C-alpha cells in the first residue's frame, strides 16, 4: 500500500477538504482517513509525507488532441499522455480529428491501446459523429462505443446540417453516448481569424461574431430537447452560449458543457499583445502572436467573465484544455494562415488556481470542474477519492511558483501563449490507478 | 534636424498607430523638402543631388499583391536617394505551396537587403518579417491593417494645402472594413489634429471602428456636411460576391461622390482618393478631374513621403 500522509485532501466528489491520509491499495483507493500514518505502517507500507501539499483526485480532461495517428510530428499519444501526467491529468478524452479521422472501431482501439502502452494517463477515445467528420453520413457509433469511445464528436468542425445533427442525436441517444459539439456556424465565421470587435478592426483581421457560436449552441440545444439525447457543448467561449445553456438546463434539456483555460484566462486583447488585468505583470507577446489564435477565438472580457461565472454556477460542468499541439510550420506564419489552438495540459491546473486567487472562482468549484464534474459529464467513474475508486491521485504544491517554458514541456509542441508566465501551483506527483507516473524534481 | 530626428524614428515603419505626432511631423517635414526638390527638377532647375543619401544601400521591394503605383513609387524614391533597387513580385498562391514567408525573407536578408518594402495580403505580415530579418522593414500595405506611407502622403498633401490639419474635418467614405488606407489615415490625421468621420453602408463599417478615434456617419450627407475634405475609397467587386453589396450601381446611389452629392460638401473642400479609381462608382469623372481633386498631388506626395521614410529608417544623414 501507498499512504499519502497528512496532506490537505480536497475531494469535491465526497465533500472533503481537510487534513487526511489517503491509502492506495494496488490500483484503487482503500480509504481516506483523518488519522495520520502510524509508525507501524511506515515499516510495511510506502508512506509519502504530504504535509503542506494538496492531495487531489487526478484531473479529468474531456478535450485533448493527441494528433496520432497522422501528425506524430506534433504529438503522439505517448508524448501527449506524458504531458497530461505532468499536468496532473490522469484521464483524458482523445479527440477523433486525427488523420485518418477516428470513425471506426479499429482506430478507436488503436488509440486506447497506444494509451495503455504509454501508461502515463488513461486515454479514452472519442469517435466521430459522421464518417470522416464530413458532416454527411453517421459514423458507426455502436461499434465506436463498443471499442471504448466515451462520446462522439466531429470536433474542429460543426455538423452544419441540422438534419444530420438531429439524426446523430437520435442515434447516439439510443446508444446512450453523448454527442460533443464544436458549435460554429461556418457561414458566419468564413474567413475570420479572431473575435469580431474593435481589436480585430484595429489589427485589420477579419472577425467572427460570437453569434457564430451562439446560433449553433441554440440550434443544438433545440435538437437535444427535441430528441432527448445528451448534448455536450465543447469549449464554451461566448456569453450568449452560457445564457442559452443556462436556459436549457433550467427546462431540463440533457446538456453538459466545458470551458477551456485560455477562454477563462485571456481575452481578444491577447491578439494585440495585451494582457488580462489579473495577469498584468506577466510578459506580453507581440501583436499578431499566432499563439493567441484559437477556435473558438479568444473573446471579449464580458464573455470571459460569463464563462467564469458559469463555472462557479455549474452551468459549465467541466474545465477541459482543448490541448491542440501544432508545430512551427503551422504557427510561425501569417496570422490568418496560422493553425488554431494551443497546448494546455501542463498549464491547466495553475491557470485554474489563478482564477481562485483572483477571487473569481471558489476553490471547491474550481477543483470539481477539473475532476468529478468533468467525469460526470460522460458518466466516467473517475475524479473521486471515494473508497473503492480507481486510485488516480495527484499531489500538488499549491504555492510553488514556476515559469512556463515550452522548451521544457513534455508535449512535442511548444505553441502556448503563456511562455514566460510565472504561475503558481505545480503537480509534484501523479498516480494513475495506483502507479506513480510523474514526479516533479525540486 | 537630420541625425537627432533620425535617432528617434523607428528602424521599421510598420504602422502609424504607434508613431508619435512628433515622429510623423518630422517625417512630413523631410518629405516636404523632397517634394519641393522634385518640383524644381520638373521645372528644369537643378535641385540638390540626393543620390548620396542611400548610396551603397539596397532596397528590396517584396510584393505579394499586385500594385503598380505603390511599388513604382517606392522604387523611384529609393533610386532618387541612390539606393540599389531589387524587386520581387511573389505570387502568394505559389508561396503557399512551398516556401514560408519567414524563409523567403530570411533569404533576402542573407543576400544583403538594407530595407525590405513589404506588401502582403495578411495583416501583421510585415511585423512577422521584422522579427526575423536584420533589414529595416517598411510596410507597403498589409491586408486590412495599415498602409503607413499612404496615410503619410495624404497628410502631406492636405498639410500643404491647409498649413495645418488642426481643427479640420476629414470624411472617409466607402469600404472601411477592408481598407488599410482608412486605418492608416484615421491614425495619422487624427494624431495631427484632424477630426475623422467614416461613412459607408453598415456592411462595410467594421465593428468598433470608432475606438480608433473617429466617428461613424450614417449617411453621405452626415459624412460630408461641414467636412474640409473627403476621401473616397475603392469599391471592389469581391464585395458583391461576399454579399456585402448588391452591386456597384446600387452603392453609388447612396454613397457615390458625384457633382450632385458633392453639393453637400463645402465649396472649398478637397477630394482625395488613394487609387486606383473606379470612375463612376465611388467617384465620378467630373469630380476626379476637378480642381478640388488632390488625386495627382497625392501621387507626387507619395514619392516624397517614401523617400523620407527610407531615409529615416535607414538612418541617412540628410544635410540641411
């Protein structure tokens, strides 16, 4: 057994926040108790002194791009999972927009198997909604589910046809598998490189209005309501989407939602080299920094605040990184041509804690959204330290300051807008199913 | 003025937004001198020979978009100052297939360019270039972002007519959304003390433009009433394809500048256009060719402003 002795255990799933000792027995949690490790236990078990540290359930990240198969130069399942372990993410959902798209059981099994081989984090595949994610014909969802897919999604692009989306929700509803949507009306976003507004106008970049997201969220909520299926809204970035999801939840629509750290940390100002108020002392990037380019784009401050409030309120259930590795060929180019997205697995927890420090989000809510709140979205049994649960546990030095250095990232890619930022809170140990997969040197 | 002013001028001319009024005025004064010298030469007099200013320097014009006026203007400016000029016209579509912008400009830099004059369809591209080369970078127009020398040449032409821009009102009418000329003019003219109004159909007014320091006029009458000058912007056919406009004629009905609509403008007010003009769409021929039109003077100012920009960015010692 491993005893994580006398740390501050915060386990939102079980309403615990206090000094506890966590007993890991093989691959599961034996118990979480108030009594510290006893001298006799120290003789027979591995006792890890966690005084002054936080002990948390491993993080659950519903939205990760691992790029394998097809773009192994950007990331592999092994390197992505390694970065996940370093960031305290013990369970991740691998997006299917690989090359080829994960729309068959063979590919889903490949992803899961590679994840198991790597062993750094639990890699759960997501399957496509439509064949090739082309938005036309349904993918083999029953087969995908059997192969271990925990949701279906055409992430990276929307299902533009409302008719196809309706059938997808019905079919997935029968199977009891959530449909994750990347909400974007492509006819409103065509040619756009960032959020529409004064910053885009000043920089001369074509903008996408928030309505491109909100209109699709509204459409999909209506279809989810009509079909009774489970809709999961990925990377919510707009105030209007929050409002729509709040209304839908109130009338009983089966919907869950996630938000990404970059959307609750940064605003569109980042594209012009500006810093958010809460991070005024951090090093600023140049204007047109392509690491500020994502889809959905960084939005206005009012949108950011709405997303944070929704996290607190529970309108948004999960914090998910949308970890999107890209190389220099895709990022060191003109802004309009640059690929969307940033890496995020190693900075997610510290950025979440920054929201807690700025007083915008309470600690229990913050941690719930990264752990059990996320797990519940897809009915996963993780993100909890309950007795008998799988022992995914992280030990965190909540006060440790560290500088984001993409050259030291475990990811193969370096595309982060947080380069040089000093963040507080670092994962020092990560256990997946009782096995130590990451340990931070001093 | 020479050296001390040169010291404070940036090495790259990427945008007017971040220049100070002093930097702009310094450049305009130098450009005014060059312009007078050009006029002398045209009149058959022998002006000061400026070929020593950039002797031994090479200026590379790198255009990823078609342009006749701006490129030849830069080339004449560079040659008048004695620089060696090399010009590259790159087809962006072929670039997209192969070499990245960064690699292209690193190569030109290695060949030994002292200044790179860059026009590119992507906003921010000159900044990307400036980050990777040793040469001075002069933005000759980047997407819908800025066209600094255009803003400066418009300011020069207006300043020569008016003495000062302080207290003047300039209306910019047309496709503001896609116009780098509008943005550079808003920054430049407002720093020099002018009030700027922009006008056009809502489909061509970008969100939040007033934050750049201008007001938005909802009609041509509102734009022109009491204005001291109006600048018409080119209306492009692409705007029909992307459903921003039903057509050129329909546009001209509400926003076209012609002899009749110009009665809304005070009699002494000036008319500008960055060119090339769609005669009969944003500007009618009779207006374009009228004495109130500054269009040909703008072209003349263009060469002078580009001489001044090259001289300042390349730290030429301009004698008094």
